[in-house]
C-alpha cells in the first residue's frame, strides 16, 4: 500500500505546457515599439488629432453644425462684429473687451440707479443686481487655451517631420505650405487668419455633413492627381540613368 501512494503524484507533469505560452506575446509586444514616430504616414493627422481629442472643440462643433439655429446665429453675429471691429477699426483685443465691460457697467449703473443714489444719501436701498450670481465658464476658457497649446505642439511636430524629410512628398509640399502661411501672416495677421478659420468652420462642417460622399471623392481625385505628378517627376528623373 505504501508503494501505490508514492506513485500517484506522478501525473502532475502537464504544468510545463503553459510555460511556452507566456513567451510568445513578449515578442509581439516589442515589435510595434521599434517603429519610428512618423514612418511615412499622413502627417496631416497630427494637426487634426488635437481637434478630435478636445472637448471644447466638440462643443464648439455643435455651434458650427447649426444644430441650434438661434444659438449658432447669435455666435456668428458676435464673431463677425468682434473681428470687424478688430480688423477694420483698429481696436485691440484688450481695448475691445474693456469697451464691452465699460458699456455693461454703464447699463448696470442705470438699471440700479436708486441703489447708487441711496448710497450717497445715506439711505439703504436694496440692490437689484448684488444678489445675482454669475461665473465665467472656466471649462470653456481652459479648454480653449488647451486646444491652442495642442495645435501649436502639433504644428511644430509636423514642421519637424517635414524638416527631417521623413516623408519626401510631404516635405516637398510643405515648401509651398510654409510660403502660403508666410503670405497669410504678412497680409492678414493672426486675427485675420483666426477670423477666416472660424468662418471656414461655420461653412465647412455643415457642408461636409450634407455632401460627405461627393467631397470625399473630390479629395481622393486630388490626392491621386498629386501622386501621379510625383510619379511622373520620378520617371523623368530616372530616365537618364536607365539610358
């Protein structure tokens, strides 16, 4: 009986089969880590990524899509008045905000004039505005500046990829891209570019939503045309070598 009890624990050997299974995923996990930051893909995705990840832009996109007509129309009118005053009447951003608060203060003083007069007369007149609560939407302000910082980082990353020539076609196209940005910055300035970008958003998002297939086809045709031009240029350059 003692010999049979000693032979029973022998079938516990299958534990060794699970050992090679743990080594296989280690090799697959290490492969993507060796890929470079930009291996020739479309660098334009680096510019669009901050917009896709921004909660602020996600909420602003609802205004650009004209889902709420009155809200979008109000924002559109305010944006136009704001930038027209900046671009056409030589206002500054700080000065324009101060003018807005100046007129708001005059309106508040006129609305609560009895409380102001009572202060100088020594009479206690209840204020009609002191009990009102108003807070600036901090989430929108923080989201806006975070989006601006992310756009600047993405633009610098794209510029570095172009300078390092990680994608020859993109680097060559960025030569004209930088010249175009230099032209806009010299003639329009920051406010002009921002104004044009906002107007573009009010038009583009709704237009793309309504005519997505047609726009995608046109974009693909333009992309194929540019690739064909580069291929023809490569053939012309390589012809003398073949002869």
